[in-house]
C-alpha cells in the first residue's frame, strides 16, 4: 500500500509539480577535453536531451556523459529526462601509446 501511495505521489508531482514550459539548464563539462557543441542547452521539464557531438581529448577515447567527473552514472539520452539544472561530465579512457626507439 505504501508503495502504491508513493508511486501515485510521484506521478502527481511529475504531472503537476512544474509549470508547463519550465526550462532547466544542462551544462556539458568536457572534463579536460574540447567541446564541439554548445556548453549549455535549455530543456523543458520532463523532456529528453539531444546528445551533443562527442568532445575530443588527445590521447583519450570519449566513453560518455556522466553525472560526476569521475564514476557516477552514465546519462542515457534515450531514456533519461531532465527534471532539474544538471551538469554532465565527459569521461575518458586513456589510449595506449607505443613508443619505439631507434638507434
């Protein structure tokens, strides 16, 4: 019964809790890299977010946008919805570099 009430409360909040058209700011932090898209976008409450162009960082491979600079949860652009002002951080995986020395 408690679970049903909680679900009902969340549903009512989502339907009525924010005025229609209220927008939130999503900030993209390249976390050392370079952005190829705007650093901020405005998104209406409850709407999905379009995935920006992948940032670049020399010597690293972009692995995704996350809610923390390190660790955290990866943002799923197909599923996640914007409900507040947020910052998404690029996370990177260093690429292996080989070095050969010739004499």
